[in-house]
């Protein structure tokens, strides 16, 4: 009788010891798994794309660089103009008055002061429209349909080159006139790939829009109270101090800009201390009428180191206020200048109207952007695993597999994992200590493997993939998960060996 009672107790004790050993091993594995997953999540949180770019480089130092159509009414620009679409002339608008053109088409002996990728839009022009190209530069037009290129006057005398409506004659208006005698056969040319240039600049603009804010707005020069993005009050004076030797980033809303009475610079931007101002116009649906606040403490000499980035803005209008110091970067926007104040920098836009027949625009001064911007952008992986929920299809945080890591243990070869003795058939008690029915069997090992936890999109979502040196995410995600897989396989193998050894004893 005593033998009859002793054997079951011994077997049960052995099973409990075996199960306790296995649970200890699996608990360790689960802890290591949790640590590895935490490392993975931490790695994701730490990911930041370090951007170093000259965002306006594709604009080739043109004072205004427009993707589509341009209408010129009033007033003047000190540098050259390039427009990828058609050009209409609705008043007197002088181009390159300070002879700043530097872009050269092929073997031309002179740079191009005016580039029109499309054609002259005479139908959209007015009878008094005249565009004097005052720099010693050439004019380039991609399509001369409806346009005559005149190099002699009505008397047949050689004269500076003019573009006029077909059949209208040398002195006709509207017209484009140069101060050089450009050979007629060099006018028809489309030397700039506007599509490629704007594809790159849109990516640059979107990428910069994700740069983390580094500049704090204050309500007084001495520091006062900090003012957050979206919290500038009407008529409020704002002060900013730039950190020397790095790119400074100020993120504001369009409403912030219009609420400011002025934006005061405690210190000035420089080549090694440039300022990027990201303007969020989503609050007005991407349509922004800018009443420009005074930028106190800076002037034209500082403008090459300040960039106003209007990523995602579709309509941008200067309606009044003070001079804009710095370049306006709005590659998605239809830009209209109705302000008599000046812009000191470049304008990059999808289309442009510079003045109207009823309202003169201000002058466009030649201070091209001249700095590289380096900043950290927030990267949001898609999808973005967290330490609480490493994957969407495997709730490992709720059931960390401490009861049964079946993917690591070939149960079909070893059905006695919870019963190390050889004198007790495990088929009689396969589930009392181990709920294998809740876990996948060995013929479906991939359901728990970490490789299934890698999101289908492995690169971080964000603007401008590949531009500016994006940090890869695939390797950083897979290394910790690979370690987890190796650990679990090793644990499963160890458990199998121990079980077999117990059976042989």
C-alpha cells in the first residue's frame, strides 16, 4: 500500500520540480524578451533624422524662382527671375536692376537675367506692360509661339533685343526689352528643369517642417514669460534669442505672425547661426494673408541667414505691414504680393503675381539664402511599436509565454515536457500542468516569432525620405528582435535537452 501511495507522490513531485524549472527558465526568457523589446521601443523613440541641407540650392540664386506662371505688374526686383510657366506683363516691372544674374545657359557669353520655361502670355498682358531687363543678361523663353524677337528698329538699325507680340514691331507694347543685343537664335531655350527643382524643394520644405523647435518666444527682452506656439496674443511684442553656432528653429502658426506687433531679435542670425521659421497655416486651411510684423534688430545684411518655411501652404498673400527679412520658401503656394513693403531675400512659389493693376507690390531685394540648415526632425515609424504593445497582432504583454513558448519547443517530438520520468506516460496528463491548447503547436512556429512583429513599413514616416541623410530604422528594429529570437530558441533547446536527460535517468 505504501508503495502504491509513494509512486504518485514521487511522480507528482518530479513533475512539480520539472515544471518549476521550466517556468524559471521561461521566466528568465520572458524577462530578457521584455528587456529586448524595451530596447527596441527606446531605439524607436530615440530615432531622429539629422537633416543638413541648403534647401534653396535648386533655385540657382534667382531672386524669384517660380514653378508655374508669373504675372508682373509693379514694381522691381534687384536680381534675376525664373518662371517655369508663362509670363504675363501688366505694368512696368524691372528685372535684375543690379546685374546679379549668375546662371549661364550652355555656352552663352552672358548669364540669363530672365528665364521663361513656357511662353510669353500676351493675351494676359496689358497694353502698357513693359519689362525692362536692366542687367547685362540674356532672356530665355522656352516657346516663342506668338512672339517676335527683334534686334533692329523700324529703320533697320541694330538695337538691344526686344520680345514683342508677333507682327507688332520693335516699339510695340506689351514687350520685354533688354540692354544688350542678344542674338535672336539664342532666345528660344528652356535651360532649367523646373519639375525636378521643385520636387527637391518640396521635399526639403516638408522635411524642414518637421524640425524640432529650439527657440523660445518671450514677452520681454529680459526673458519674461515664455510664449508657446499658437499662444501669441494680438498686439503682443515677441523677443527671441538665438543660440550661437547652430541652426535655430522657431515653429509658429500663421495666426502667431499676424498677432505679433513685432518680432525682436536679441541677437542676429549669421552664417553659422541661421534661423529657420516654420509657419503652420493649417489653422486657416493652408490659406494665409500675411500682415508682416516688423522684424526689429535685423536688416538686409542678416536676411541671407533667415528662412520662412511655408510647407503645405497653398495660398500666400502679402497684404501689408513691414519688410520681410529673409527668403520666403513656399513651393506649394500661389504667391501674391500686394504689399508696398519690400522682401529682402528670395521667393520660391508654385505661381506668382507680383503687384496688380490696382495695387503695386514692393521691391524684391537681392539677398539670396546663404546657409546650410542642420536640425533634428521627429520621426514617427509607421506603424510605431511601443513597449506596452510591441505588435498589433500578438498581445505578448498580456501573455508573455511563461506557460508555454511552443515555438521554441518541438512538442511533437517531445510530448512529455512536463513529465521527466520514463515510467509515467505523459499522454495521460498532457494538459494538467501545461495548457498547450492555448498556444500554437510546433507546426505553426512562425506565429510567435519576432520576425512577424516587424511592421511592413520599416522606414519612418516623414517628409523627404532620403533627402538630407535619413537614419535607417530597419537594422535598429531587427537587431533586438533577432536577439530575442536567438534567446528563445536557445531556451527551447535547453529545455528539450534537460527533458531528455531526465527521461534517461
